[in-house]
């Protein structure tokens, strides 16, 4: 929208920002300010960028007061406060804003989100809308009045303890799914503190369609949400394993290698895992 120059930063296999690449790219742009998007849970792998290291890198490279950090916590931003080991995303650190989606973890039935930013920025962005007799900071001046009510209702109904329980359940179930996939000889990966399970992309398109799997290149992911129980995960794994073995055994397809996507230690292809059941 703003047509600012955009520089892509490499990621590690986990999906997290590669801070070495970040440093080398900001050093190539010393004369300019930096707007940095820090992911608190990436879309595909649920990776969490190292906010503290990113801030230190900017300061060490001389950016000091010439950077703006936005923390994109679309899904995991609402989970992090309930996980003890999680990095702290707080305005005590030099960040400019944090955003979370309302229709992801909270499950709001309409797309919505919350952006929290510093009052100085709010003042610059918002204007008095005379006919609404209020201040507004949206691009078009239009807002959904139901969305904040849904958010308010859910947050109050579940409460701090209720949401913490759901977060713990999601993390536990994500570990369960990862272990079950691996036990079946299916390459899988789960980032620490994440409920997004990444695994080899199924060959069977009907299966992908039925389970509405989000795929990217050679991998697919399942985001384990609060409504998902162990029975559902068992059904998923068993159906996937059955489809997979009929394709691999019946049609002689080889188990795909996903080393570059999820790392050597998580890849169970024939070449990397001699014990692989199917290869
Ligand atoms: C990391 C990340 N940021 C932003 C978005 C988009 O969020 P929204 O649907 O609230 O616009 C997503 C959605 O998947 C996401 O994963």
C-alpha cells in the first residue's frame, strides 16, 4: 500500500527469521530507517522470531531510534501469554505495534483483528469523523460493531483460566499428532511453543480436499485448534496412513524427501530413514 522498498529476510529451517541474514541486510541499508515485521507464529510453520535478538541487532548496527517493529501475532499472539517459556511481547520493549486476529484462536465468526499500538501513533492515524462523532483509525472509516462484542463475549466467557486450558490442550494435542505421524513413518515437525504441525504433503488430492489441508511446496500443515480432540487426530492419521501406503505400495511412489523443508532429523524419506516403514 505504501510502496516502501521491501527486503525479504531468509529463514531458518524452523521458519524463524535468520538473524545473520537480517544483520547483513540491514548493514547494506545503513542510511535508511527499518520497518521490521516480527512474526509471533508464522503462517506455515508456526515459528516465533527472536524479538530480543532482532532488537539487539538493530541497536548494534546503529539503527537505535530509526526502526519500527510490528509483531504479527495473528494466531499465536493470543497463545503466547499463557505459555511460561514463551518470549515476552511487551511495550516495555521498543516495539511499535502488535496484532492478533479475532477469528483464529478466539474463533470469532467474522474476520476481525486487534492492533495495539502506542498512543502517539494512534493520534497520527486517527481523525475526528464529524458525522460519527467519534475518532476513527480505520482506512475507510468503516468498522464492524459486532466483532468487538464477539471478542468481548468470548474473552469474558472463557476467562484467563479457560483460555490457558485451551492453549495447553492445543499444545498437548499438537505433540500427540506429531508423534503419531512419526510413528506411522510420516515426516513431521513441530516448532517448540507451536500448535502448527508440519508434515509431508499427501499425494492424494481428495484427502487434501476432504481435510482442507493448507499445502506449500512439499509440505502441508495442520493447525491444532481448541475444537480438535484426540479422536479426530486419530481418524486423520489413520486415514492418511492408509491412503499413503496404498499409493506407495500399490503405485510404487517413493516417500518424498522433506529435508530442506523440516530438516534432516525430521525427514523420514527412504534415503534419510532406513527404518522408514514404507520406503
Ligand atoms: C502470521 C500471519 N499474519 C497474518 C495473517 C492474516 O491475518 P488476518 O486473517 O487477521 O488478516 C495470518 C493468517 O493466516 C498469519 O498466519
